[in-house]
C-alpha cells in the first residue's frame, strides 16, 4: 500500500496532478450530493438518523439476526458458510472452486475481497480471477491498489489509463473515455462467457427474505451472474437490514451519497439459485459471511462504525483525504472510515500498526454531517486517539502536548502566552525551541498569528460609557 509512511508524508510526496484529480473529483461529487439531497427532501438529516438507528439496531442484535439470515437463506436454497478470518474466507472460496473444477472467475467490485486479498490468493493457486468493474480492472492490470471505496482509480487520469491499455495490448494509445470504455467492454465480454464462477459482494442482505442486494452502475454484475452457473457472495457480517421495506431508505441514501444519483443504474435482488423454468442464473449460490475483525469492533467502544454502507461520502468531504488520496492510509479502507475501521480490525495485539490513522483528521465534523447512517466519526476518532495514548503508542511527527495542557488549564499562563505569541510571526522555523515542533511545522503552513485582541476588545466594551 504505502509502507510505513505517515499520512502527512504520503501527502507531501503526492504529485500535484494526482492531488488535483482527487480534489476536483471529490469536491464535485460532494457538492452534487448535497444539492440533490436538500433539493429532493425537506429533512434529509431525519433520513440519516432513521437509517443510523436501523443499522445500529442490527449491530446491537447481530447474535439474533445472523442465525435468522442463515436459516432464511438456506430455505431459499443458498449454501451458507462462515469465515472468521481472511484466510478462512479465501480457503472457503478455493474449496468451492476446486469442488466444481473451476479455474476461471469473474468478479464484481467487492470491498471484502479487497480486504482479504482474494485476487492475489486465487492467482497463487492457479485461478484466473478477472475484475469486471472498469476501475477495478484498471487497478488490476496496473498491479495497483484502489484509492477510493467507490471510485478505485480516482488517483488516475485518462492519459495514464490509455497508456495502461496500450501496454496490455488493448489498442493503440487513445485517451478518449468512450474509446477506453468500449475497449474494456470488448475484452471483458469474452471473460464473462469463459468464466466458471462469479464472485460478488453485497450492499445489503434482508433478514426478512434472505435476499442479497447488489447495486452497480456498469451492469457488470448482471453479466457475471447471467453467464456463470455458480455464484459466490462475500458478505461482511454487518451488512444486514431487518426487512425488505427498509431497503428503499438505504438505496435512496446510498445512491445520492456515493455518486450523487437518485438511484444506482442497476439494482439486483438475488433470492437464491435459479428455478427450473428460468433460462439464466446460477445453479448454485454460496454466501460466505466474513468476520475478519468485525467482532473485535463489536467489543470496542466504536461499534457505530459498523453501520457504514460504503458510500464514500466521508472521503469526498474530508480535507485530509483530498490532500493525501487513499493510498496514504495504508489500508483498503481510506479516509475517515478507514481511520476508524482499519485500526479496530487489526485486533488488540496489532492495533499499534495503524494507531496513527485517527490522527489524520482535522476533527472538522464534515464526515459526520454527510454520513447517510449518521456515524459520529469525529467522536470515534477521539476515542481511538485516547486508546493509543493509554497504550503508550507514540505518534510520529506529533509535538508533545504537555506544555499545551499547562497553558490551557492555567488562566494566567494562557494570558501570558497570548501576549508573547506575536513573536512567532517573526521567529524562523529552525529557531523553534522544541525539535518536534520544528518537524511538525515544516509540513504545515501556519496562518499569520492574529490572536490576543479579543480580551482587549471585551474589556473595552465592559467599561461604563
């Protein structure tokens, strides 16, 4: 992903072209999302609150919902499997493929498969696994990693993509978006027809009906499922909603929050294997419910993050993500979502490996304001910062806060510091008294100091006229 570089370091090394691509794309999507929601709903915040309450209810009662979903799916003819770890999930997929003597797989975009590194695992075992989402396909041929949970190649421009297609023998250099799309479509349609098995994720699962809900904008999931006879769905254990009638709320919020659409172009409801009178569809449907650290999240004080419906709205609005892009987070899940979820899913023993990510936030609160399921992300970031502090995890590049604590809690010291602070405008960086402050300041552009006037203004207002 990004080695052990901090988010600050990765942002500093990001090319201006990539940074501009990420900033423009996220800004435009966020503005369209806001206009669409507030133009079409009188009180979109009420919808967010309702959706959050539904998801939190499921998370608080997963011990009841998971057995109920399993039973309903089995009634529908689906074979249900459980995977506690990434390795277990990968090996379950492999066992199904080996049993069917299947060596060619087409795969739709699924964050769980990225999370467990399924593509690399299958390749190692001689299985051809082809990504059929256009963005994921480009990431695959470039041996790259997604940098956004909805738009995997937000960090690339069309010239880079055209060069990749030329390198892979998909046509002479042509950076026209339509030409790129048509070339990918022509290449992938052969892969659909040759494949033995389709692998998908799931956006939602209804506990009431056992239906798997998939949403896409490219139609690739329909091609995958129509042309193959076996369907494997990798699903995080948190993806459940209680009833079918809950789905319109989530589908409307997901489309608007993810891509600023009223509804995604393709919405599929998959109940189970095809019936005898159906010409197309899978003869076998396997669902693998994946834990892979989610129960660790359930045991934490940050369970709200499991409400997430993977819309990417928090990434689009985050000022840190806009500057750093997704690879800076060293995780499949970037942005504010990843800053919370990634350290938690590492488990208690390995928490320190990504304990720095919650520091990659200005705590401006914008991620909470846009979240369609009302996750209080800034609160969760603070809880994780405190966890790192309690465990003594050192945050590289962070200045010591002991002096700040003294100033902030002693009125006299605070007033004295305000009076003396004007000198910082004239003090060169290399003369700052603490080395950690020097390193911290070198990677940030501090505004000109303008403090100290408020108390004088207030004192003058209090004087009797």
